[in-house]
C-alpha cells in the first residue's frame, strides 16, 4: 500500500520573509530560537529574518557547521532551554534546517540523538512533543523546508538520517530574494542537489504517482535554469525556478531516494569537509547507468521521460549530459579532484549498504556494485 501525504504550508514569493512573524504567531511560537550559521549572518541574510521578527524575544544560534553535528545540536538545544524558547526558526541552507530539526528532537526528547535515527529504529520514538519549526531556506538545494527528514553526523562519526512526519516544518517561507547573489560554486552545488533529488526519486520503484509528477516538473525547472542562476546571481527568474525545483525535489523524495544518496551520506560522514550537493552531482552519472538496467526504470521508460524533461534526444544521453553540466557549472569532475582516495572505498561501501536510502533504489546494489560506482566516479 502506498502512503501519500503532502506536506505543509508554504509561502513562496519574492519578499515572503516579511511573513515570518505572522507565521510564528499562526503556529504559536512566541520565543523563537533562530538556528543559522556564520555565513548567513555575514551575508546579511540573517538580519532580514530578524527584522521580520521585530517585537518577539529572539535567541540566535549561529554555529551550525557545514555538515550538522550532534555536538552542534546539543549546544543549540541547551541555548533553547536556557532562553526558555518555545519554537525554532531555521534560516539557512539544509545544514541549518537539519540542525534545527535535530534541536526539535533533542530539546524535547530524552537520551542520545542516535536513539532517534531511522536505521536504529528511532522514527517511532519521535513524537509530537518536538519543538515547532519554521524553515526559511537561503539556498536552493536540499528542500529540507518541506521534508520530514534531517541528516546529522552523530557522535560516533556516522552520518545518519532522522525521519518523522513530526519533523516537517509547520511553515516553509521560500523567498528567492534570499538567494540572490549566492556564490556561483554554492549555487551550482546546491542546484545539482535539487536536481539529484528530482532524478533519484523519479527513478525509485516505490509507488507515489503525485511524487513522480512533482519530481519530473522540478527536474525540468531545475535543469533549464541552473546555468543561468550560476552565471548570474541576480537573475530573478532563474532563482525563482531553482528554488521551486529544490522545494519540489523534497516534496517528492518522501517516495524514497537511492544509491546516489547512500554513497554521498556515507562519504560525507567519512569526510565532513565534502559538500553533499557536490557529491550527489559526481555520483549521479554512475548511478543513472546502474539504474538503467532496473526493471521498473525500463518498463516505465523512466530514463526516456527524464531525458525529455532535460531536453535530450535519448535516455542514453542522460549520464553524459550530467557530466557536461557539472563541467559547465565549474564543479569537480571526479572524486579524486576533491581528495577522495580508493583507500576510503571500503568504509564508504559499508556505510552505503547500511544507509536508509539503500533499499529504495530501483535496483538493489551489492558491495561490488557500489565499488564499481565509486570507481566510475573517481
């Protein structure tokens, strides 16, 4: 049986951040903790959110690392308790939003964070006691503002997923204006993250026709506008469409992801310096080739439909088109370029096989399959 649920209240337009205080009032947040990072503060984006919250007593945690950690979650949760906060506002990319979701758990639930990880059987332990959260994305990539999951590096070094419908933000404020001027490399990497979400979830064999439609439309929007957004940070139309693709990718990936994310979660845990969106971009070509042999993908002509959305002549063009796009966007051309060595492969493979995305790939990968995908992406 397919369970289909969509999703939360979304305010989507230029200038939507001005609605932040009203959304706090709507969901009952009177003393918010704003979770963000130093880069968002330095860019002046945090101040736009704080200006919209004038009149409310606000605490700020701005130490979210580029890959959120359990240590950061606990530090923010302590601030939440010390300041007697009653809700969270995440302002930033996927790292800040995922960190805030971790805080929503840690500030209201007992025990180590690992207890609530998906692969530890923790999802049912996450209850409606979680702190209410409003998400304000400042990049167009993870779509965490409309997703039920968070990815956090826990104290033992694993990069784990935490999933519950209780973690879906009570409101998402998607303001493309907050992404204007985002640096080209970050625009490209986060944009390819959104495209990977749309592609992987569309290839997944799980049954969710609405998710398929949303993913395919998101792919078309993202693919058509990522170069424009990367080339010209002030292109308002491109920024709007890329933010939509990001939101749509996350709306769709409740259906399930696959080997791209199994690998990027595992490798990102092994080396937290690596950017998640960049890893997704690098793994996509090899995984698309692997998935081309999957029965559901062939039977339903999924690669052909993705090729059409991307403006390509045939399904066989998809992997090379992704490689070409990565090159045009200025992203690395292989894992070796970002310092990944073959000696890390066994650890990455072990993590990928245990990852929560592994079993929703349309073709179940073995350790040897993952080794081949890593080698092809090197």
